[in-house]
């Protein structure tokens, strides 16, 4: 299975162009897709995963533009050709 990956700007600065596609196993979840990305690019692991290896609470994900919070959260299944977007929190004031 092959999926495309989109990251917000703050993550892109840490990575080259190669991050744009992942090939997780068939039946992979969003959680497994994010973990595959952190194995491939350990430089973003601390920003995506906490000390216990769990996805940080402030990370959001979309599959084909739909927020996974309204589906099965990070257990949402990925399918061949899906677009996984990973978003860091936006703050300021």
C-alpha cells in the first residue's frame, strides 16, 4: 500500500522531500503510519511522540481531508492512495 503524506510547515523544515510517500503494510492505521514516519525520520519523533511512544495529544491528523477525530481517531484505517495530513498545534496571540 502507498499513501501520500502532508506535513505542516514546521515539520517540513526538518525533512527533505522524501517524506511525501509512505508504504505501510496493508491494513495499517493512522497511528502505524505516523510511527512509520518517525522510524524513517527520527528527527521529528520527539515532536510527534511522547516519552512513552504515544502520539502527542496536540497532534492532529486528517485522512483525505477528514479529521480522524470524527472517525476512529488514530485507529482509522488507511487505504492505498490515501492522503495523510499531520498537523501540529497552532498557537499564538
